[in-house]
C-alpha cells in the first residue's frame, strides 16, 4: 500500500480512512471487530470517530479494538455536536471542549487523540476561543493536530491567519463532504487545501449509498438511509442526483466494477484528497470499498467519470478570461 502524507504533518496514513459511525449502532461489537480486523489486514492505519456516534459507544468499541496496536493507529474523533440535554453540552467553547476531550480520551482508552476535529462551525464561539482551546490541548499532549469538519474555505483561512498571528497550532486536516453528486468542495476547499498543505479526508464518498447502485434500476430496496433518514432524503433527494447515480451505476457495471468501488476510487484519485472515509454496516459492504485500493485511476479516467455529474461553477464569474 502506498501511504500518503497527512498535509504537512509528516504523519503517513493509508489512502483510505475507516469511519466507525456504525460501531455500536447498526454494527454490534462482534461485527465491528470483524470490520476493524479486515481493515488492518488491508493495511489501513487511519480510523475516524466522533464523540456523538452511537451516544459514545463507537468510541468505546474503537478504544477496545486499538488497545494492542494503539501506536500503529492514526486516530481521530470530534467535538462540538450536542452530547446531552444541558445547555452547555455542545458547541466549541473552551469549557465544552475541555470536558469533551476528557470524555473521549476515557472512552477511547488512550492518552492522546492524533487528529481532533471541530465537527462543525460554531457561530456562537469566536474562532480565537476555539483555536486557543485546541492549542492548549496540543500543548498538553492530549491532541496532536487540530482539525475541522464542515467548515467553509473562508472560515478555515480566517482560522489559519489567527493561528499564525498568535502562534497557535494551525488546522492540519479538513473533513468536507465530497462525492460525485456533491462536488462543492472542488470550488474552494480542495484548491485551498492543496495550496496550504492541509490534509483532506472527505466523508460520504458513496453519497449515503446513492452511488452504490442500490437505488438505481427498476426495483427499489425496502430499506435504506435514503428512504428512512430525513437528513439523507433531503441531502440526496434531487432528481439530478438520482439520474447521475443511475448513469454512474451503468458506467461502472459496463466496466465490470462495483459502483461502490469506483465511487470511492474516484474520490481517492483527486490530487488534494488524502484519504476518503469509508464506512460499512458489515463485511460485505466493506469489501466493495476496500476494492478501490486496486483501481488504477488515471487522471484521464477521473476526468471522464467527472462528466457524469455537473461541475460546480467557479468561485467567481469572470469565465470570459479563464483559458
């Protein structure tokens, strides 16, 4: 396996990151262990989690599974999302971050978190306070690299400017949504990350299952997130997305590939992407994503697949002067 540098940190990670949101939820302890073992067999050393997944149970299971290989694992988790009913059990205040990191360390049974994400932007808390809290944790050795998920490019660059001005630990990794039907990250986030040498681990490379072929063709499944989960229905409900998914599924199958395999390979091949986050509810689903490691995605092939969906408009309107 060809490992990749995580931004400019010097840390080398596998070209796939396994997301553990299913641990303790749709995957029980035994199935979680089987998937973790299979990922390790495939050479994956990068595992993503969050303090809210399965009410904290995902962190607990992941902590148990990494116990005998902790120093070989690059571990992430997140803070900001609400963890309880108390008014202050959420957000990116110094107070909440300090409490939440201790809870995550305890559940993960580790003395440090390698990459610590702010799960989303907190408009109620100044960026200076967020960065100061993360810098304190980095100086204490409780986290190694601050990171952000679901932030816009301007928010990231504002944070980087403040960090540079004040001598604080800078943002070293981003976690945006990115897949063949959700390509907004191409406009500013991915170019910014490449320019600033920031690691990128996109989530949802399969579009919530839309790009697996499960929802294409004449028959629809009886269950699935795109049928049962309001958030996913809203996120991927546009007819254009479903048409792209159908076209993509036929494209992949004509080439003898699983749509899920090709969808992950397409995201992984973007030059600014460090490692797509793959997830699964069981080993069968996992194998399709792991097979992307064997796909030799050339720039020309990547560009051809890209024509199956709409390219997002650029960040400015001066197309007349762009060659």
